[in-house]
C-alpha cells in the first residue's frame, strides 16, 4: 500500500460528501485526487463552500462529473450518491471503493425492491462487497459497504449482546437529526415541518431494519423519529437478558476501543457530546419496573454514522492508525 493514498470523492456536494471532504483534507495519509459532482462540474471549490482553498490550506481541485471522477486512478474512492445511483454504478476496477449509500449493504438482492423501492441492477455483484462496521467485523476486501447510521447505533448497542438476550424481545426507539435524510429537499425536511416538531417516519419499514437483522442474525422492531436538530442520532434499545451481565459484556467488548465509550453507571449518552465527532457513547440501565435492560447509544449520524466510519474503514484497509483523521478529542460546548 502507498504511504499516501490518493482519494476520489464521488457525490461531494451532499452532506456525507462534504463531511468526507473535510476529513480527507485534514488526514495526514490521504491526498485528495479528484472531487466529483454533476451539479458543480467545471466549477471551483468555492462554489461548494467559500472557506475552501483559502489561508494556505490543502487545495481542492475543480469539480468534475461523477463519471470522470470514477474513471480516475485513485487508490481510494468514496461513493456518496443516492442508493439507486450507487447501485447502478460500474464499480472502478482498481483501488478500494467505500460506498456510503445503502446500495451494497444487503447480501440478498431480493430485499432491495421491498426495502429500497428498486430492483437491484447489479444483483450478481453484491457478494463481492464486504460490510464495514469495525467494532463488529473488520473491513475486508476491495469493496466495502459503509453501514447506515441507525444500523450503526443499534449494532454497537446490540451486537456484543446478541448471544445473551431474548432475541424476540428487542425494541429499538431511534431518533436522528434532519441531515440523516440527505440534502435533497422534500416536504419532511422543510423548516416548517421540522422545527418544534418530532415525528415518527417509515414506521415498520425503514431500510436499516434488514441491515440490522442481517448482522445480528435475528429481527428487531425499530421505529425512527426525526428530531428538530441538524445532526446527531440516539438509539434506545430495550432487551431482556438471559441471565448474563450485559454491562460487563459491553465493557469487555469495547475495552480497547478509542471510538466507542461505555459510560459509567448512571451517566446517559447525549447528542451534544457526540455531535460533530466520530465517537459513540453507550450506556446500560436496568428498568426497575420490568425485567428489561435498556442500552442507549448516541452517535453523530454524519460522523460515526457515515463519513467518520468511512474514514475508519479506510484507515484499517490501508494499514493506517485506525483513528487517523477522526474527530475524537476535545470537549465541545
């Protein structure tokens, strides 16, 4: 592997693309090679954000089309397109490709029509894609599907407990900021709908549910909600232990992690502490009135739930320090 990896970002103008661009520019082992955006092709970086290419920082080249970006010779390509667009792409035949959409997360192609609303155009290629959630399975191979944000939070909370809980008892109550829905304008992302409002959506049919079930080996009941905040995600998971100390399992599993923190007893995760970071907070509580255990996970949906996780996967695949370029330190107010 090269000392510096040349990076292409496809679909850079979306929220995850911008978050990735920011992390790549700050990463000591990544060199920006090409930035693709069909809407900004031919324009300078300042068309995306006037803070780019000033004050002597690392420069962002002119935007080119997504097809042109994919045709380059990058060592590492991040794909930040819609699910259906990413599914239709002819994957570059060289370098590492990390797809931040849901187009390659599910191994069973028949699930795409039901959960994503389209028939997968490259169903035969799904078996070539690995799944990159480092805390439960290290990324392997050249093609990596980056997990969904809700799936990340739920799996961080539940995967270490999967053999110690009643699998029919699991309920996940999850809430995310509005950036989780992407940058494309829709009725549910208007300020008049979001502000001073909390709403459940995709009840019983969210596309991250089969992704969670695929990793755990059993189904969960999950309901997502939209919060009137820009970013951040919190998942409250209700489970029944089969008799094992669930806190001990989580503390053991994450004992050496620099990304996931199991908080002390009595301390609850907060969006404010994980927003704008690539970290995750976990907490475990006993319900005094039932026999349930409550596991809460907080992440930033654009950080550990998207761009930060993609960088973490890239670090592991290229042999860099796992946390190189991640936002993990500091006390945010």
